C-alpha cells in the first residue's frame, strides 16, 4: 500500500523515474480495488474509480518507461492489439537503467538523509 500511496502523491508527474516495485505494487492495488468496486457496485463505482485513476496510471507508466531508458511515447505501442501489450509488459519487467539517465538518477539508489537526534 505504501508504493500505491507514493505513486498517488505523484498524481500527474510525468518526469522522473519509477522503480519496478512502485509500478507493480501500484498496478496490483489498483486492480484489487477495481475488482472489489466492480463486484460491490456492478461497475458504477469501478467506472468512476477507473476514470479518476487514469492520469496516475498513465504517469506511473511513463515514469516506469523512463526508468528503463525509454520515452513515455512508447506507451502508444499498446495500441497495437496483443503485440503492443506484450511489448509493454516486457519493458515494464526490465530492470532499471543503471546509473543516471536523461530522465534523472536511478531511484534504486536514492540517497536518504537521516536526521541525527541529540540528547
């Protein structure tokens, strides 16, 4: 749930990179919520939820492609029936581009600053 909320905080941020874990956890939680809403409301709430989640899903997908060193425009390959979905899944399961790329630093190795507490 932490990764889902992290992706929601970047609601419409298309710059930067997203790790595999962020993308797949967001996708998993999104699918679970969609299935539950569809089962409880016969599709009405699920349709509304899908509409609200369209932009965050698009943003996290673009950032995931950036993490593999590809432009977000590669999402358009998904318009090709069946083959497009397979290509995108292949891109989404690939490991991060090592080091920094044109889209920013590798999110796997972000430096976390800790505050030192003094007595």
